[in-house]
C-alpha cells in the first residue's frame, strides 16, 4: 500500500522526520507532530491533518519563533482592541487587521505576503521580525475604513 503521508525532511540533518504523537515532546497530546529525534526538532500539523505547519524547528528556532510572535502579535492585537473600543466588535475585524499587519510586515521584510508565516521563518528572519517590531511596525488602517469612517471595510464591501 502506498504511503499517503507527505515526506517531511528534517532541515538540519536532511533525514526523514517521524510522525509521532506530540506527547513525545509535550506533557499533553496536542495532535501529531513530525519529529527528528537526533536534532530534537519538530513541527505540528494543521488541525485534523498530517500536513506540517511549517519546517521542523530545533530549540534555537523554537525560541526565536516565540520571540517573533511575542514582538508581532501585540501590535495587531492592540489595533484590534483599539478598533473594538472605537466602534465595538464585529465579525471579521480580527481577520482584517491581522492580515493588514502581516501585509506590512511582509513589505518590511521584502517578501510576499503569501510567504509571511512566522512558523516557516528561519532564525535570521525571526530576528528581523523582532527588530522591525521594536522599531515600530506602522499598520495604517485609514485606507480600509468606509467613507463614513465608522468601520473597517469587510472584504465583500470593498467592491461598492
Ligand atoms: Zn534532524
């Protein structure tokens, strides 16, 4: 029988990673992970699938990805909170603002927004994310607002 699982290679030793339970590296089972034991590198899967979330990360890269998220996430979360205070919560708000923040981050990194996933960054790119966010990542939202200036435009409203 043919193996339907994607061949996932460890980026450090270039050997195939093993699909195992996340209980092997965490106390709880968060679903399957791809693990390379010699490198102590792993990556989780997209919910309910065996598709890896990105590249396998070793301890150093895991730490830098956490630092990148810790620097970047409060920026868009803060914008969401400010928007909720301004006009109240509405559906799609978080999605729109987060997308816009990723778009600006991709611009600053000089990469395509479709490639702007912290989970797939290497240590060097994570370092740059931390630097950019510390310097201050500008995420202007005015061009997303409707003429009445009350709400951000939802994707299906942009055509009006
Ligand atoms: Zn390895």
